[in-house]
């Protein structure tokens, strides 16, 4: 338990460092040419709705019809917002009294059910939005984890840090909290507590594949739900290797200096991977790049780059997260604001 608590502290620091790297250092490599060019798709994104709130959203947790379910940094309340952003109400949940559930928690809403997984917690919470009742269930993952995704048959896959070796790997967990699979060949055994190979995990229900996008290099891992058969591809930039170092002292791991992010958020829609790139292409000017958030599109069947398009910004920073609501509509989370874009083919 003491070893796990040490890793929990480490991973909390990692989470803060990753957020810093994805935001504050994002413009560092864009003061010079990055060695690649973009092909822009004939797509124009227009803002059709914006709403500001007195709080920031943690993530989009689910959807039912025209209702979007979003979480803040507090797991006891779920906000239900209409797709036009005009209506909002919230659901209150009982406190499941799970130590270390916050701040690293992840939620999944399949209305009216909700599952909340804490990357540093030894229990997960199950709740009902209509009644507000919650219960907790033991998880048997042998280390802290992050970015769980639900695949089929109420099974979850997440990236875990082994508390003995400090290597990161992917594990599969059933809804009873038991580990039913472990993939040790996707990530390199770097003893870095998953820091160098930080990224975002997504699941494609069409191909039944898992996709792991790297934050600090151009790698994209594509593997099956048995956590085998990795068929990687890469984004269009030239950052092949991680230009970051970590410091180790016993079980403590830290960045030698704040790393520079290559990629930010990613989403899957209709067999394609959409990546929020942090790098300016050589054929983009500063006004184009810094006044918009650029999205790169890849075909998941073969990893081929399909082109790019812009989402216009509403403030000084890039949008944090984006989600396709349908073929022509995108939800973006921007600090304490929600934005709805429509995409029009020119």
C-alpha cells in the first residue's frame, strides 16, 4: 500500500506536468519550421453556439439523443446539456466515499447508469442518475492507471503503471474489477512511470481496435482488444522520438524539464482519427495557426493522412477537447466554455 501511495503522488504530479506541457509549452517549437506541410480539406467550421459557465468541464461523459452529459472536477454532479447549449440541468450523486477518487477520475454515462473510475483509487463507483444512489466495487488493478475506455461487454482498457518495475502497460478489466488481460508489448519498458509515453487512449467500435495517440512524439499505436498485434502509424510531423528525459530516485520519477507536446486531444468518428496537433506546418502562417485550432484527419484502416481543417478560436488559447456529435457538428470544451461548431464542405 505504501508503494502504491508513492506512485499515486508521482502520477498526480505527472498529471499536472502533462497539463502544463500540453498548454504552456505548446508554442515553443512553432518559432521555426517543423519540416512538414498540411493539405487542407475544403471544410469551413463556423461557431453556431457558445456558452460560458462559472466552472470548467472535466470531460464529456456520455450522450443520449440530444442530451450531453458532462462532468466538472467534482464527481458528485453530472450536468445534462442540450446540443444547442440552451438547456441545462444537473444530477446529484451520493458520495461513494472512495479514497483518492479525485483528482484523477474518469466517468462513463450510459443513461441512467454512470461508472466513475479513479486512476489512484482501489475502488470504482457505480451510480444511477435518476435516483442519485451510488455503490462502490473493488478493483484489482495492480497499480495506478489513467484514461480508461469502455470496449464491448462492459469491459474496460486502461494504461497502468506497474508499481514494482515503473513500466507502463495496458490492462483489461471486467465490470467486477478483475484484470482479465495485460498487454506488455505495446509500450516500451522505459521505467518512466508512463511519463515519456504519455498519450490518449481511444476505442473504435467499427474496427474493434484500440488507438493510443502519443503526446510527445508522432506515434499512433493501433492494437486489438486482446492487447496484441500492434500496427502503429504516425502523424504527419517529423517528431519520431521523444525529446524528453526523466529523473529517477528510487520510486520517484520526474521530468528533467517540462516536455513539449506534439499532439493534444484526439477523437474517433466514422472510422477516422482526428488529432488536435500542437505543431505549425511549414505552409501555415502565424495568423492561421494561432487564431485557430488545427485538426488533422487520418483513416484508421491504413493510417493515411486525409487532410486538415481549422476550428476558429474564441479566446487566446487552443480548445482543450473536441467531440464529433455528428458528421457536421463538433462540440469543443474551452476552459469554462462550451462551443458548438458546424462543418460545411465548400
